[in-house]
C-alpha cells in the first residue's frame, strides 16, 4: 500500500513538473517575443530582467525535468550572458558566460553522439568548425583585432558541430544551434560596423534568431527520450 501511495505521489509530481514546464515555456515565449519591442522602456533594472527572463525561464524549466541538469546549466549560462551583456563594462564577462555555456554544451552533446553517423554529418560538422575559424576575419574590418572573437567563434561553432552529431539534432536542436550561429554572426558583424537593413532591423534579427535558437535547442533536447 505504501508503494502504491508513493507511486501516486510521484505521478502527481511528474504532472506538476510538466505543467510547470509548460507554463514556463509560455512565459519564455511571451517574454522572448516582447523583449526587443518593449526593452529599455521601463528603466535599467527592468530591462535587465526582461533581457534575462526568456532564457532563464527555459533554464528553470529544464531544471524541473528529470535528467536534464546539463540542459539547465546550458540555458542558465545563456541567461547569465544575456544579462551581463547589457551591463556597461561587463561585455567580455557576458561573452565569457556564453563561452562557458558552449563548453558545457560541447561536453553534453559529445556524450550523446547519434549512432549511424554518415560522412555527410562529419563533413557538415567540420565545415562549421572551419566557419568558426574564418568568420571573424570575414565580417570584421581589415586589421581589427580578432583573437578573442576567433576563440569565441570556434567554441560557438564547436558547440553547433557537436549538436549536429548528437541524437538531439533531428528534433529541432540542429536547427536551433544553426540559428544561434547566425545570431552571433550578426552580432559580430554589428561590432564591426556592418548592418543588415539598418540598426533596428539588425537588432531584431540578432535577438529573434538567438532566442528562437535557444528555444529550439530546449525543445529538441527536452523532447528526446533519454
């Protein structure tokens, strides 16, 4: 009887966690869509909260899912980076938070390698790493220092390559990491003074490709059977 009661309680907790995760996903999507449209209108502190909330909600949702601590850590690093990038003087610390998240993600995805990988999968992964090596030089002005950017870019694309070789790639995660790469490419372009469609449009492209990428990574990992 005690065993049956424990099972019933466990099922209630699972239902509660799933409902909580679904609610956090709604919060994340709403905040992610609204941030670039409303950000900066309610003061500095509110802007920091609004910037961090979309991915922080994903991190909390992952923490509530059994067996998804790695995903929670990856999303938490992203949320920390989102906030730190907005604080004057902390840009490189924010970039460092993202870099730590990429390292954690690489370790995670490498441990979840997809069976039956073909030559095309490996070529695509190598091409991504090659892109990471060359991208800063391609989008930054000639003569600009790119050492730190190249290190970050290699970690970013290494994360994306590891994800493409993982068993999560077919379930949205592959598309998510590619959007992440696109977003950071656009961000580095902006650092070099190149804009797509003007500052406003470029900013929207950076944010929405980033947030959609994070959301798809979350969905892909969270919905794949462990």
